[in-house]
C-alpha cells in the first residue's frame, strides 16, 4: 500500500475524478477526507469507503468559504494530528465565448477553480511546514496548457493553478513539501452525460487511443504523485490525455 496511513484531503470528491481518487487512495491505505459541497454525495462516498474497511471521514466544504475549510482542517488535525496530502480537485465550468461571457460566469469559475485552490492550500500549508513534509496536487487541464474555444474563464484558472505549483515547488521544496499538477484531457465523468453521442464520438476521434480516459486512470496518477515513489517529482505538470495533444 503506497499511501499507508497518509492523511489525504480531496476536494470535490463526491463524484467524478475526485470520487475515483478517494477510492484509489483508500485502496492504497490512505486515511481519506472526502470534501464537497454535495452533502448527500459526501455521505455516500464515505459510506462506500468505510464499508470496504477504509478509514474515511467527510465534510461539506465550499472552497470559496474559508470558514468551512478551516473547520474541516481543524477537525482533521484533531482526529489524525497531521495532513500529508491535499488534492485540489474541486472545479466547475461555465463556458461561453468571450463576447458572450458574463461577469458572473467569469467570477464564479475564478472563485472556485483558482481562489478555491489558494484557500485550501493556505489552510493546510502551516501544518505541512510544521511536519516538514507534504504533497500538494492541483487539478489543471489540457486547457491549462493550450487554451480552448469558449473557455476564457476556465483556461485562466487552469493556467493559474500551474503557476501555483511552479511557485510553491520553489517556496516549499526546502520545507519537505512537493507541489505538482495533473492536466487531464477528455475524461468520462458525469459532466458528459448531457452531451450528444456524436459530440462524445468526435472527442474520442481526436485522441490517438480512440477513447476517453476513465476517472480511475487520472486517480492512478494522483496516487503515484502522492506516494513516496514520486519523492523527487516537484513542480511537474503531467499531461494525462491519451496523446490528445500530439
């Protein structure tokens, strides 16, 4: 078990990639902290993990509200006395071309996808510094490297969280803390359920492997980066795209 007894906080983990990451981390022996705005989803994921023998707890956390983050961090420290891994996975999309994008669409995505990552990391970094160890993992995107039509707000956040890890790797590396980012391509998550089949097929055709990623395939990379096997990987930006950008 590569994550045995590591305490891992995963935001946005009631569904999709976050849920898959919680499942993978638990299977690797981590003590998993499930965080999401979806209370029912948090309860369901925690119940499933504990039913399989995992050590898991859950919190309703809005990454734009620092009081909910602080309460969660305090409870985690009280229970486990440490925080080893933070996976900043929570995020949303509110797409529109620039000339149609509203201020609310822009601000909401920035608040969750960018400021939310700052909020959560700021809340745990003192603990990691005290421990002289820790891993921070940010969910970026292929859009955070290459941009994408209709995603001015989303692209800005995903570029931004790469900037975070590049900076944190320099600031925190000497304190035993590693920071890295993952850039998924097309992933088969519930967000695609509303898309027409022909759109999904077009996405698949753009990928040399001719399929979308499964959430577990992204979670596998997070698990590796969170583990001691990745002990010299710091400030990295790893594409997990099936070759989409080739």
